[in-house]
C-alpha cells in the first residue's frame, strides 16, 4: 500500500517551484512540509539529468508530505493516529523502515527523541498570546499517552494501543526527506548537490571552483546574522534552537522544544545546537537531543558519536567539539 499525493498537493508544490541559474548553479526553490526548500545542483553538460532530478524530487516531496503530515486529515499518519486504541493500520515498506528508524533513535536517545509526543505538542500552544502554562495534571495525563516503547509493530502494520496516542514525525521527517533527496540526486547522476529544507542541509560534491560547500550558522543572540560558517562536503548540517520561538513564565524563559520524558519545555541555558554528521537524520536527532540534555551532556553526546561534530551555543558562550573546528571557515 503506497499513498501518493493528491492532485491538489502536487499542484501546490509544483506551483511554488522557481528554477533559476546562479553562478554556475541550477537552483530550485519550492514550498513543502510547511517550510522553504532549496536545492542547488552543478553537473557540467548534464542539463537533462538536473531537470529530471528536479521534477522527480518535486513529486517525491509532495508524496512524502501526503503520507506523513499530521496536518492533513487523509495522510497515513493521521489515519494511524485516528485508529489509536481501536485497530491496526497497514503501512508500506518505506514507512516500515521509517518506523524502525524511530525505534532505533528512541533507544539511542533514551527517550529524549519520541515520535509519540503528539499529545504533549497539542497541549502546549506556542502561538497563543499571552502563552499559557498547562496544569500539571494535564501534563501528567498527556504523558500517560506518550512512549514509543508502547507502540506495537509487525511487518506491514502498526498499532497505537491507547486512545489519544499520536505519532508526529516533525522531529526527524524533514531531515529524512533531505537524505532521500540526496539519494534521488545520485540516482539521476547529479553529483554536486546542496539540499536545504528549512535550514536542514546535506551536501555532496562541491560547487563550481570551490573544494567544499559553505553553510552559515545563525547567531541565536542576533537572528538574521551568522556566528560562524562551516565548509562541508558529503555531510549534513542541522541546527536546533529556541531563539525564535520562546515565552516567559514566572520570570523564566522557555523555548518551544519539549522534553518528552518530563512533558515540559527545555530551560537549561542552550540557545542553539549545530551538528555536522554523515546524514541529515542523524545530525537532526543529535541537535535536538543535545539541546534537551543541556550544554555539558549535549556536548559529550555529540563528541562521542562516531563521525559527528558540533557546537552548543549557550547564553554565555560556545562549546565546540574538536572535529567541528576542522570545518570552521569563519567565526565571530
């Protein structure tokens, strides 16, 4: 069973697409998954391969959103959530692999990453002004419906055993899509690519005349400017921060990132975590988990993960792993 995008979703993604050439690069921008997506390609004498890749990518992203967005009532994720406490739901092979990855990441992060945190996400209304603080009893009740270890799976099917449970792939879905966009590029023979979905980035090869791609890291103390830039090739760069979405409660500052183990927003001095890793999925999980764990534990998590490096930006300074310095090309 494979769910493809409705004509309306495909049309929305296609109509948002803009293609242009800039300094030897073929640029494609479009809106999908609630964010701005940007892809840069450089493949000399292969315009047909780039065009075919761009067309394939637009259709694939539209299909991905149709399946996994919890904001679409007829998506696979919405049908799984609607069936919570009632019955099993059949899933396709790719979704099976995606949920297997969720299980691995839940175990690796010791529950700091939990795709079943939707009851908590629904409880905390970040857009309400002034922000409200839910009652402790409501947080506790929502926590009872959270826990990937409760999810029942078998090949080709999934079951959420408690009514009110829900899956949300917002913590890794976009990053997974970035990785798949790079896979598609390889299938079309496009070797020099930068994929940027909402500032989750993965690169391969290099742009014209340079040995690596350069990626800016936004300064949480001065949004809109960068505190550093990194040079990368064949790696991903992801960041998590609370500097754009936060609120004050009883004189303390809280961001929009929740710790699913407690049910409450993180407040530990972190402002931004950036990670370089072989895949965007891993980079994204490491940034969010490190942010939840706090500066010191987060730093050690990144430092100890094979192939990863990162920087933890706090209210008072930066904690930078040794390997991250190898990528820095500019630091303010």
